[in-house]
C-alpha cells in the first residue's frame, strides 16, 4: 500500500512522462546563458506572466531573496505580512544577506495586508528611518486567494508612494485556477513575481523569478553571489516546461479533493474544521492526542505534518488520488471512534 503524503505539495514526484521530458532535454552551460531549455523556460514564464525577462533559480526562497536584493539596497525596508513566507520561513535572508529591514504587518483573515496598516508603516524620508522601498505580498497565502480588487488597490497604493511591488507567487497557478483567471491577470499588478515549479505543478526542483530586464539582470548577479549559478540545468528546466504544459489545469482536481477531505473530516466529532482554501485543509484536534494521532496515521501509511500545535494543515497534490482522500478520512474516523459514513446513514434510517 502506497503512502498518502499530505504534509505539503512539495513532496510531489516527477511523473514518468516528466522524467522522459527531462531525459530528452537539450542542455548547455546556463552560467554562460547557453542552456536552450533553461532559456526556453525563462522566456515561457516571462511571456506567460507579462514580463520582459525571467530567471530560473534553485528554490522559491532564493527567488524571493533575489527579488528583495534587486529591489532594495542596504538600509532599505520592505513591508511584508507578519506570517508571510518571505518574512517568517526563509531564514531572515533579506536582513542577513542584504541588510534589508522587514516591516511585518499583521494579515487580515483573507490574507490581505490592510492598506491603512501599510500606510501607517511607510516611513517618512528622514535619516532616522530605514527607507521604505518595497511591498511584498503572497498569493496564495495559507491557501487563500487574494482578491483581484485588493491586488488592484495594493498596486495603486504602491504607485502612489513610490514603492515597488513583489509577489511571492509560489502557488500562483493555484490562485489563478481557483479564481478562474489567467496567471497573467494576477501578475500584471506586480513589478516582480516568484513562481514555484516544485509545489502543485509537480516539478522536482526550481522556481522562476520574473520582472523587468534590468531587475532580472541584477537578480542574475545576485544569484551567482548566492551560489545559485548552475550549469546544465536544462534537465530540470524541462520538468518545469512539462509542468506548465500538463499540470496547471489539473490543479482544480487538487482543490476538489481538498474540498472532499474537508467535508469528511468536518463530520468527525473531535475534529474541528477551520477551513479549506484551494488545496489546503486546516483542522484542530486535541493537543494531548497529537503524538497518538501521528502514530495511528503512520500505521495506516498516511503522513501529515504534526508539530506541537493542535492546528493541522493537510495539503492535496498530484500524488494524492481519490482513494487516498477516502483512506485519510477513514483513518481519522477510526482514531476518533466515529462511525463510518454508511454506518451513520444506516443508523439514521433505522436499519
């Protein structure tokens, strides 16, 4: 029996067809700009998102870091969500490596950063303060899709104050599919966008930073400084191209499976459903039973991320099918002593 791994959509493995595309990739030395498959991927992403240029990099963390380093100088500041990935989960790279000060802003429940809070955080031009240069948003944020009208308002806000606008679009295509719009319709509001290929899109590694030609030229230098220059990377770029061709529309399947998982878990006494957003389900369970639940699920060959908090995040992706969702719901039912769905319906009908 295969494992059902709901820890993250980063655990996806390349499909057989993707591996074949990687095997057939034409390659060259990317540091010299001579890898044709890398160049094709960069041109594809730039064109699809509406930018002049793009840069293929090893990770989303590096992609965001390069954007921050390219938009800002030492002593500058960027506005960012207090629970945003670029601020909370990327090792403080902007501060450590770029001497760029983050100004964290509490998120609203829908993932937006309230414009009034942003306005209050912008520093006046004064030697006492770091220079506010950039606003960084995240879409999706904990699976939540930022509303398009908010993106327009954030764009206008940034322009009025002379700020650049960067998007951590690790799951940009999840947002686009859920919204029923193109990725370009979201990206058009930003000066740069970081797109992750190795999450829901299913490539084994890599992200792409898109922006203006001068910005990407700066980012290319910073990539080398950060040790991110690579050689025959076309083998990996081929996986990204395959993902863009074949794995975008199917993200809707992940969203549908997350909805089914939320429905099933929400019906179990002892499990408090907090919400379902795109391909992520959030539930609360009794904190005292976390270790026991983890062991129970592993016995059923199900992996979820369990830490010390009672809130759990379960993430669907292309390696989780309908049967895996039903196995997970059944395992939770057994753990919490809940009757199976057909048993409950039978009891309700008097049979």
